[in-house]
C-alpha cells in the first residue's frame, strides 16, 4: 500500500471550512485519513461541486436507486485499486444495505451474491473503469440493462461512473489517496 504524499498540502483540521467538517470527520473515521477532503477544501468551487452538487444532488439523488450507485462506485474503486476509496465506499455501501458477504464479493469482482440488475451494473462499471482502455457498451449488455433500467437510468449510471473515474484519475495524479498494492494506475 502506498500512502499519499500530495504536492498540494492538505489544510489542517482547524482550517477545514465548516461545511466540510462532517465529511472530513467521516473520512477520518472510515479510512483513517482525509487527505482528499483537506486538499479539496482549498477550493470552495471544487469542494462544493464534488460534495454538494455531485454527491448530495446527483449521486444521492436522481432516478437510480442509491444501492446501484453504491455498487457501481465500489466496483470502480476496487478495479482502480484506491484503498482510501475502498474503505469509504465499503462503509457507505454497507449503510445502503449491502451485506458483508456482498461487499467482499464485490471487492473480489465475484457477483454471484447479487441480483441480475446489480450484476449488470457491475459489468457496466467494468466497462467504464479506467483500467479498461477498450471498454465499450455492447448491444447485448445495453439490452440486458434495458430490461431493468430506463435509458435515463442508464445515462445516469454512465455519468456517475464518468465523474467517479475522472475523480479517481485526479486523486491518483495528485497523490491524494492510498493505493492498494494491486493498483496499476
């Protein structure tokens, strides 16, 4: 595991803005570090986009059930090898109702414990992951998704993955997260 050594110094706990304090404390509790929050706190615009608009409004809102987005996010962080993300995402997925057996299976990319729509979301995450440079939504996968989700839902899942993958690239490039030994990024 590689610990983060960011060039942009994280703000101290005392300098974190009030609106980010709860997220900072949650990250410390769940992952043992909160470097991402402490660096994003440098920019009110970036932190508000990520935590308020993306997470509060889009990720936790929208038409797709939170459980599917939690599964998507956990599969992506597992594939990317982000230890900080995995710890935080696992805790959030458990709060969304995933069992320890399901969480372990997701971390190992073993989807037998999941329903068909959940497995299809996992496959979508695999298609969209940064580690899959040739990923493309196939017609059969799309048709299988359409049997459980509307086109609007599929777009919402895709945009969710796109933002998460973009943030993952930022987090890795800026050395803001702990990496699993398996991380290839």
